[in-house]
C-alpha cells in the first residue's frame, strides 16, 4: 500500500471518529434542548395554574358577595312574609268581627221589624223592601268576604311556593359552595404536586446539564485532539499532493519532450528526398515553431497543395511556406508580421518569388470580456480578395508588453471567415495556452453560426496546435 493510500486510510479513520463524537455531541445537545423545552412548558403550565387559582379566588370573592346579597334578600323576604301574615291575621280578625256585628245587627233589625210590624201595617211593605235590600246587600258583602278569603288563601299558597323555591335555591347555593371548596382543595393539591414535580425536574435537569457539560468537555477535548491530528494529516496530504503535482508536471514535461523528439525524428524522415524542400535548416526551440507544427505543416503543404496561403507571424514555419510557393507557382503566400526589424533580418534567409509578399502591419489593443488583448490593425483591408484555403496563425505575440498572457489573443481570424474558401484548413499554434483555446472556441462558435461544417483536432508536442478543416480534408487529422 502506497504512502498516499495510508494517509487516505488514516484520514478516513480520523474522520469517522470525528463524526462519531460529532453525532454524540449533537444527540446530547438535542436531549438538553428537549429537556429545556419540557421545563419551559411545565413552567408555562404552572403560570396557567396560578392564573386559574387567582381567577377562582376572584370568583370566590364575587360568590361571597352574591351570597351575602342573597342572604340579605332572604331576610327581607322573610320579614315581608311575617308582615303579610300578621296583616292577614289582623284582617281575618276584623272580618270576623264585622261578620259578628252584621249578625248581631241583623237580629236587632229583625226584632225591630217585628215591633214595627205590629205598630204600623202601613209601613210594613216599605220596611220589608228595605229589609230585602239590606239582606241582598248583606249577601253581596258576604260573597265579597268569601272572595277575599279565597284570594287570601291563594296568596298564602303563592307565598308558600316562593318560600319552597327559596329553600331549594339555598340548597343549590350550599351545593355550589361545597363544589367550590372541593375545587379549591384539588387546585391546592395540584399546585403542590406541580411544585414537587418542578423541583424534581429542576434537580434532574441540573444533574443532566452537569453530565452533559462534562461529556461536552470530553468531546471537545477529543475533537480538538482530532482536529490537531487532522491538520497534521491534511498538511501531509497537501504536501504529498504538491509533490504529486510536481511529479505530474515533470512527467508531462518529459512526455511532451518525448513526443517532440518523436515528431522531430518523423519530420526528418518525412522530408528526406523532398522534391521542393531543399533548405532543411530549422531552429525549432524556445517560442519558434516546434517539430509537431513543422511536421503537420509540411504534410499539409505536400499533400493538400493549397493555392492561397495566409501566414500570420514570420518565423521557422515561413521556411516551409516560402520554399513550397517557390516550387508550386500556382500558389500565393502572404506573410504578416508586426516587427519591422525582425522582417528585415529574417527575410535574408528566405527565397522569394513574385507570388510571395511579406507585409508589416501594426498591432492594436482592444478590450474583450473585460480583458486587454492585441490584434493586427485593419488586417482584412490589407489582404486581397482571393479566397484563402490555408491560414497559419502564429502571430501576433500571445502576451502583452507587460509579459502577461492574453485571454483572447490572435483573434483576427474571427474577421477573416468571409475570406475563407469553400474548402479550407486553419492551423492555430500555441494551443496549449488558455488564451489560444479561448480564441479557438470563439472561432468554432462563429463557424457554427454561419452553418459551416468542420472537423477539429489538437496535435500535442512540446507545444500544441489546434486544427480546423472542412470535411474534404478530414484525412489530415490522422497525420
């Protein structure tokens, strides 16, 4: 097992232990939170019980006031009953006296009538009428007395019923009084039980909180220890990753150089006995065209035989394009560069014919996606109307005067799409850089917008090249 695997296994084990303590910590915190919520709920219910008790006390005071008012009313009713009974008794006695007087007077009148009858027959008839009327009046008075007696009896019955209802009401009051007393006792017992329960819960909560704090302290110590170990592991892993990245960088650099050596050998074998490449003096180092570029370009020139070539950037690749154009006079070559001194010095090593032109074109800065980049100024106006079937892009330089690499370099190709022939090939050098990759992506988007079919492939050597070609030239992607 490698060092990296050992470190990963240790980290996984430490992470699992850390997660175990972390989960227990969360459970304890959750239990403590639930206990606190329960205590808060019980305290809230205790407040409700105290509030109900206060309301019952207030209701009890109101009940006592009502009871006192009822007792006072009862006393008044009893006094009125006594007065009514007394008046009724006195009235009955007076009525009896009146009856007795009437009877006595009636007898006296009858006696007088008899005497008067004897003394006067003349007045006898009138006297009889008078007696008859008097008897009728007496009968009516007697009936009134009887009606009064009846009403008095009914009044007594009503008074007795009222007295019975009052007695029932008094019994209900006593029953309510007893129920209220029982409710008070129940509330008192409940309040005592709650206080006892609350004290018990408070004690248990304090014990649980102390135990929880002890456990949390222990967990925190373990977590801190694990974090310290994890930091050490992380530092070791980071160092290992840095070393691994260095190893990868070294490996990729070696791989690129191996590919470059292979391309160099293949290129030298390919150009042997070439019918048009006689000057084989190439300086493929530093920023110059590397062997993957030279090999790819030679194969395209030799097998595709392009007729209208645009080369952006004068350099080692120009040794191929100029010799090709000198041999195949049907072709035309235009080379663009931004450095007059470089054009003057490097051109001395080249062979020219009338179909070859080298033009100096200034560069300009432009802003794109909040970045500063450079391009040839008004390049499309410097070119002829001939359609291009091969465009080689190795200029202008892909970095700013400050030395910073551009985000969208060599973007003149985006304005030259309309100058491309129906069948074409585009070679973009330095495709290993992010800026050139961004430009290639923009070029592909432009071609897609115009509905132009194409094939893309990248070639990898010491530097990389990105190739775009129409389907007719798909075979070059197998070079």
